[in-house]
């Protein structure tokens, strides 16, 4: 429910500022306003996730997001708020999300057995992307009715669903060392050392950085593709986002059984197929062919994100999980908006279609080159000590004994 509201706000904000300016650079600025806080503050959020009561902290940050969404609704309702003011409020909402989201991520392995973690992360991705399907449809209706303020107001109310869910969640007691002393800076540095020393976490962070810079900006530039590339308005934007969400939800629901059959090959295949699908999306001549292409893009992209995220969650030691996840999200949160702004600026000069095609070709070339000359980067996504690796069962490795492993994590 909350993600439906969040996607309504994302769609409405992206459309409003792009429609006012007809400049792809503004679409990139919207993504930057929302994601730069994640890049800058995720390590802080990760350190707090390893130190505070995770449930209470996530409730507090969710209530803060509620306040900023409500403020965005008020500003939009006046009809006179400049685009920079809307972006500033979105930035503040991003700050609240940045210090809370590592807690959400770190909670998942505490709620399910280790063998079910990929399925749980996939389900989390599915519900997030289901919001991507439903939210844009509702936002399109609201935008066609002429009032983006309602989309922001619905998002503010929808955060109540998160608070209600957290009110009934019960987590295991934290390990004593998870509440150890030391300054926040020291604890963040500890997490960075663990991430650098653990081969699977290190490989996942490197790969997500490459994908975020070159491939991920297509998300921020969807409004530019709809408006400038295809000559469509709110309706075309809604169709593209909904198609991407449908592909992501469908892929998320089948990732776990596919991973059992294909193992690490599934994640590596997604890393190669994603840029190839991007090229097809950039070359699509019409709205509906572009929708079909972005459906495949969404499916491949969710495979990349879910697979790499699960690697980090499975391989990071329990007492450092929040901090390692915070570092992972920092890389994604910093590099993605940078890529979005750069590609948006280039698209302003050469066109959104050319930028999308070239970004896909560059990312495809990089992934193939890694496979040929740096294959160990892919190999480390598995745990070499896991017997299941020989059978190709485990897509992300580190299955050292099932659910009880979370009480006795491996050291870095």
C-alpha cells in the first residue's frame, strides 16, 4: 500500500517538473533529489540499524517521510510552488528514507530462514514493483484530472500501512556485540572494512556501481522517453512505467525457483541481458513496442538488483549486516543520480533515444569484458565453501547450515 503511494508521488513529481521544462535534465534532477541522500546517508543509516531497535527506528523514519509527503501535497495544492521547492521537499523525504531503508533491508534475514532469503528478497522486490504497476496507473488518472497534489496526499496517508505492519512485527533480540560502543564514524569504518574483506560483498558492490552509473539512469529518464522520445504525455509515461513494473513483478516471483535450477548463471545472465534489453528499448519506434521492450528491461533489472542485494545480505556477518548494506546502498545512491544527471544532460543535446542505446551498448561491453578478463568477479558471487555450488543450486552462496547460521555468522 505504501509503495503504491510512493510511486504515485514519484510519477507525479517527475511529470510535473518535466512537463514544465520539457528538459530531460529536470528528470535527472528529480532522481538526484531523491537518491543523493541515500548515497550520502546510507552508511549512517546502516550504523544505526546495527545499534538501535530496528523496528522503532523504522517507525520513526517512516513518520518523518509522512510529514514531507504531506508538505509536498500542500505546496502542490497552492499551484505556485516552483520546481526547485518541490525538489527540495523531495530531497528531505529522501533523507528520511536514507537513514531508515538500511534498517528495512537488515530486518529481512531476521524474519526468514537462510534458505528462504532469496525468496524473501524477491518477494520484497515484487511488492515494491507491484507498486510500480498500480501507482503509475493511479497517478496517471490523477494527473489527467489535473491535480498532482492528490498523488502527494495519497502517499502521505499510505505510510500508515508501514507503521501498522511494524506494530505487529516481532524481531529476535539483537546480539550483544551488535550494540557495542564506539563512535558512529568508527562503526561505519568497521562496516567498510568488512565489506572490502568479504569477496562476495566486494564483488556485489563493484557490480552495482557499474550498473548504477551506466544502466540504472533509464529509470529517471522514462518521462523524457515518453515526452521527448515518443511524443506522448502523461498517458505514455504511465504505460512505460506500468510495463516496467509488470516485468519486474513477474521476474521477482519466479527468481527463487529459477535460481535453484540455474545458480549463479541466473545473476550473470541478468547482468548481460539487461543492457541488451536497454538497446532494444532505445530503438523501439512506437509507444507499444517501447512498452514491450521496457517490460523485458524491468524483468532483467530486477534480477540484477535482487541477486546482488541477496549476495550482500547472505554474505555479510550478522552484526555488520546493516553497515555493509548501508555501504552497498551508498554506492547505488551516489552513482545512480550522477549517472541520471549526466545522461539527462547528454540527452538534452543528442536525444534520449541515442543516449539509451549507447548506455546499453557500453554496459553490455563492460559485462562481457568482465566475464572474459575478470571472471573471478562473477565467481565470487557464489560461496566456494558451499557444497550446493557444485550442483548450481545457490545463486548467492554462503549457505552454511540453514536458518541457524544467523546465530553464528562467518567472520570477514
